[in-house]
């Protein structure tokens, strides 16, 4: 067993950091504690609900972006230029005096329009106007790739309209759940008071909001039910939509300017829209006016004066996540700028933070991961040759986007100026809504990115059969062009290996090589997949995060499959990349040990209890500790690397990939 060496003061840390290792812990009993135990003493800053490696990367990225934004705000540029747009947006967000002076005046036209709502037709039209502003009242509307025709874009409708994180917050029994509901109702009342209502009127309005949202929650599907792509795909003729979902769709379509040529739409949850149609008729218009006003205020609060910002944080930050301090204004404005002008900002970011050499090495790593997955598919003794052939076809056509787009988004028509902050936020939302609507009737743009280059995250898109790894996540310690392969491949098991495996998880496997929701499996192989998947569900169901609080194995199944498979694929990619090379131990750890420690250290995080409860309840990802323990439990090479012996009976799940 390797001992924890002292950190060499004169040498920069590349990849695995011995300082985080807790040598007294047994890697065989709790590998997360062994690899990260010394990190427990690191305090969580007040502005964070959790703090770890991701936040360390974020802080470095934020520092670069802050410099870009401040320089742009200071020096500006010609009207319509990138520096002018990002500089003026940032300056407006930082101008607290102007924000306070403006008050709620920028929202007055919205409140006037809501007050004018008198009929269900008016109400549906007003929801459309709010949707164009990024305010998802009543339900959610968007434009997406048609799941069963990946060459076409289509308008889609989804359940929504809630102020709490998801439907079970309204319906779950128990004192803790009831306490959160009471806290939410109190928060709504305080926001209404800040907006000018009397204390009595604000309390009444909050009760109205809670009652209506509870009815919407009762009509909503659970998070687990929302994970089934087939069950949430309903393609309806536009002319027949009202028969399924009794709303005045003509009023809505006119408001959002849905092109007449769009003859079909997608409806994710028809029963929700049927219930919504009933509520439009049964609930008084006064109730709906209060509800719409609340959602305007809820959406706008982070961009208004300090009283609204503080109250918004008190509930969504403190109560739900346990965060103790509001993030500095510059970070909050930076996040808004990323949403509004992400690729403008990205063009300036990648010049500083992502070299051509880094992109080349990352692309090489993707290549070896795909080759490793090829070997896993070929070696799968539970799949017949016909299914393997389709799986390999999907793998061979899977696209990889690394670093930044080949073609940048054009924000030339977006008007940004040094006016009240919330108006820039709204204008950017309308710009993005119109950009998405313009996709209808046109071919799918396969060069588009769905994350900004500076984002510390990654994704797999089943409808386009593609992986995306932004420059923002390809940063130390996840990826360091100067680090050894063991560290890079181990750390990126949770990124490259993970996203690649998503193409073959319980959801991704339902999409073919072209991105169509289509069954390409033999019936027997599909059953064998389900058997293996059920073992993983049971494995994670057994993980107790807090006393009495277990991971939901069905909710987290796709991510757990990707975590387990991602580690396996990345390990074999590491072996392919280093075949024939003489690898050395570093800091007393063998290459295999460094691979696994880098994987575990990529998850090092300290988390507040409130945030942990929120995650287990609402997130499709397992908490970080179990994103380490679950995958290594079924990994013979891990046990060999740390001389653990055979896994205890019943500890390991059946790996799919």
C-alpha cells in the first residue's frame, strides 16, 4: 500500500494531489475517504452550497471572465461589437444605483398586461408573452429536435409552472416537507410585500399561488416518469391539439409567432395539459393574475434591487440549499452574461484559457475512448451480433465537439445598453427565444453548441448523437496538458468516458445512430440490458446518504450507468493510449493507482446537508461519494491495484459496459 508522501514544495502539482489523501483510511473499504479524506478540513465558503474540485475550476474560470468583463466595461468598443455588448451588459448589472433607482418600473408593462387578462384566451396569450421573456408560467414551451425525426426541428410543450424545484415538494408528506412549503409560502408573501402589497394582501396572494401550483403539481409526472423518452413523446397535429389539451392554442401560437407551416407539435405530458385546460376554466381570472404576477417577480428578483435579491436568496439559497452568503455581485452578473451572451464571452475566454495543443490532446483522448468502447461492445457476451452491429454504427457516427464551436453564434441584432439591468436580461431572453423559433422549418444545425465554451460541464445529446466537451471543463485537475496520462484519463473518466457511455445508457440506448428514438435492439438483448440495469438500480437504492435517506436508483439510473461504464471505458482507453510505453510510479503511486485516485479526486467535494437533501430529491446524479464508490465496487483492476482481494459478496453491481 502506498504511503501518503509529503507534498514536494518546489514542484507544481500535476494531476493527482497527494495532499488530499487520507492514508489512515482503507482504499478497499472507502475509496472516496482514502483519496479525498484530507479535503474534509476545507471549509465550504459561505456563497456555496458545496465546495470541491468543480468550484476550484469555476473560480479560476471566473477570474479570467471577470478580467474580460471588467476590461470590456471599462474600454468598450464600437456599437454592435463584442466588447460593447459584454461590457454594457456587465456594467448595467454592476450599476446598483441605477438598479435601485429604477425599482419595479421596468416591469410595469408586464404587470399592466397581466391586469388586463380577463378571459382564458387572454390568459393563454399572456403566458406566451411571458414565455418569450424566459418566464415559464403555466407550462414550458421550446423548440427541439424531433426525437423520432432527427433531421427536423419541432415545437414542444412540457409540464411546468412551479416555483418549488419539482412536483413532490408540493405533495410529499412529513414535517420537513411541510416546513419547506410553509417557508415557500412565506417567501412568496414577502416578495409581494416588497412589490407594494399590504401584509394581508400579500399573505392572501401567497396562499393563492400555493394552492394553484399544488394543483399543477398534482397533474405533473414524477421525475422518474419523466426519464422515459417513449412515454413522454406525443406528436400531435396542430389542428388536433385542442382536443387533447383544451387550451386556446390559436391565441398562444399567434403570440409566440409559430409559423403557419408547422403542422405538428410535441406534447410531453398530455394529461398535464388536459388538467391545465380545466384549471384555466375553473380558476378565477383573479387567481391566474396573482399567479402570473408572482412568476414575473420570481423570475426578475435576482436582477432587481437589493431587497428582492436578498429575499430571493433567503429562500432559494439558504432554505433550499443551505448556502449562508450571497455570491458577490460580479459573479452573479457574470453568470447572467454567460446565459445572455455566452458565445460572445466564449470567443474572448478561449484565447486565454485553451490552447491548440490542449485541444489536440483532448481529441486524441476522445479517440482512444471510442476505441475502448468499441472493444467493450465487441466483448459483450450478452449481445447478439445484430445488436452489436447497430451499436458500432452508432459509435462510429458519434460526433465529438471539443473546446469551442467552429462557427460562433451571431448576437449582432441583440441590443444591449447601460440601462436598468433587468431590461438587458429580458431583451437577451427575447433574443434567444426568437433565435430558437427561427429554427422551425429549417434543417437541424449540427454545428450548434448547447453549452458555452467557458462552461465547466459536458453533455451527450442523443438526438444528435454527439458529445460536447467545452474548454471550461478541460482545465486542471480534470485535464492538464502537462500531466501524465494516468491522471488525465482517470480524471476524465467522469467526463469523456461518462458522456460516451450516455449514448448507451437506459435512455441513450433508445436512440439510433441518426439520433432517432427508435428500437434497434433485439427483444432478447433489450431484456438482458434491463436485467443488468435493475442490478444497478438495486445497488444504488441500497446507498444510504443520510439516516433514512437513500439514493433513488431509478431516478439516477442513467447517470449511474454512465459513471460505472465511464470508469471502465476510460481505464481501457488509458491502457490503449499507453500501450508500449514505460510508465513510472509518481509520488509512490503506480500508474494504475494514480488513474483511480485521479478519478476519485475528480469528485472531491464538501457539501451542506440541505444541498445534499435537495440533490437526492431532485437530481438525476448520485451524490459525489457514491459516484466514486459505486463504480469501483465492480472493478477488479481497482481491487488489484490496491491489493484489496475479492469484493465482498453482494457489494458489486453487474456492469453493463
